[in-house]
C-alpha cells in the first residue's frame, strides 16, 4: 500500500467515525484540495464540532479561523465556515453551516477561545447571530454604524461618513456626500475617434 493510500484510509476512518455518531441526519461530506469538508444543518452543528474535538481519532482542538460567505439569491443565504486543526494527528478539516438572517448559530466560545473575536467580527460584518456568546457586539465598525458591510446588498458607499469638524472640534457623522457629480462613461475605443492619417514612408 502506498503512502497516499494509507493517508486516505486514515482520513476515511476518522470522518466515518464522526458520521456514525449522526446516522439519521443530513450531512454532506466532501474532500476539497485534500481537506475534508462537512456541510451540516445548524441543528447538529454544535454536537458535530464537539465530536470532532473530543474523539480520539480526530482531536480537532484548534479553531484556526472562521468567516462567512453571503449568497443573497439563495435560501438560506449565509455559509458560516470554520477551519479546524488537529495538532496531534496533523490534519485539517472544514465545517460549513447554512443559516439565514433570523437563525442563530451556537457559539463555540466555551470550547474554543479563538472563537470570541471571530464570531464578533462575523456578527459585525454579516449580521449573523451567535447564541450563547458572552459579549456579542460590533468589533470593527464604529458605534451607531448601520448595516453589515460584507453583505452583498450593502451599498459600496455605505450610509454615512465621518469627518473632523473644525468648528465643533470633534469627529462628526453625516450622510454620505459625493465630492463630485456623477459622470457617465462610454466604453468605446477612444483611438477610433481620431482622424485616420496616411503614413508615407520615405524612399531611399
């Protein structure tokens, strides 16, 4: 048996051990660039992550990163993506859970300390709520900020802008104002509008 086949058998063994814990649930398992990806419903997200963390064949005890992806035309529109690492087995896996604006994801802060600020950032940028988070408030945007900038339907210019007011001697917030009038662009080739000139080559 080659080394690649041996590694494939090890990977298959541990993710099948996880799947055996949830025999009657809709879990999609795929392998993308050598990484096992679990796509799970929110109802079993927390128990599945705990199995990945605590089973001896897994031991994914490090949350490397988490973020979200917005698909406005899909229902549910968000994919919350978790990147897990097993230092003991030198393996990585990914867990995806699909939610909408009204569905909260169970917080992992009680098991992964790195989830604290990552979940706050995800809440700030996408508006995804995390049930059980000890301090779920905005992390990157300012106080009183409206909307969630990483959503696909968020306007590129935003709703407000801040500037320093010389009269009041403080930073003030105001509705977005364009510094110049809107311009219309034509995407034709500008060189075609130039007059055609005949090039005469000098004869020797």
